[in-house]
C-alpha cells in the first residue's frame, strides 16, 4: 500500500457569515473516506481576531502548511467578479513551497458559480509554478443547492465532477511528488 499524501483544503473566504463553511464541510465529508490523502485545513479565519485584526505569524504557518502538502483544493467564492482578498493574502504569504504542486478548485457564487474567480486564480498559481487542474466543481446559485443543515439537495449531481477532479488531482499529486523527489524543482533553472 502506498503512503497517504497530504491534501490541503484552503478556505477562500474570511467574511463573517461566509458560505464557505457549508461548501467546505460538504467537501470534507466527501473526502473523509479517502485512502489516498490525509486532509489538512488552511483557513484565513485562523489569523483574524474577533475584531478583525491579524493574529499570528501567517508566513511561517503557511510556509509549513504549503510545504507539507502534496496537493491543494481551494474552496473559493466569487466576490465582485473576483477572488477574495483573504485568499490572496494566504497565497502570497509564501512562494517556493507552491512550486510543482497541483491545485484544484471548488467554487461557488451566483449565476457564474465562481468560475471568474477560478480563472483569475489560475493566473496567480501559474506565477507560483503550481499546476492548476482544468476539472473542478462549481456551485452556481450555491445557496439554493444546500439545505439548512448543509446537505446537498441533489448530491448525485456533484459526484461525477468531484470524482473526476479527485482522480486527476491524485494523478498530478503522485506524478509531481515523484518528480520533485527525483529532481528538486528549484534546481531545474539554477
């Protein structure tokens, strides 16, 4: 049996009353039986005090979390046709640990389902030498997809896109982990 890889689930929102918790909780339930990944959570709220002030050393914490991860899923809303500032702050707090690692997206929002935020994030992660997946999961009009307890009304509709995304994320995670072991990425252009 192969050793489990680490999958970092990144919450994209730090807003009070955020819907991100509902979408991320659904995803965590779906991934809980994974024999491939152990899950770690990266949440921007960890660095906000009750008054909204920054708390803790974000850079050091992110350096460790991103460095330990073999793959990432970003759960992002779309705010004003883009991604949230709290998410960008997390991403920008480190550089090299992102190199040669795969990133998948689960997005949500209004009619677009967050895809405009995802398209912008692909550019950001490209600059970090990360590999973004084409396949993801989107929740257009997300608030109408979940009941008050956070359960999907039609869970079967999301199984195919989630399974496809996870199969491809697993392939990329294994492939890139093997490649990083064979030749550290920062040595390629050195």
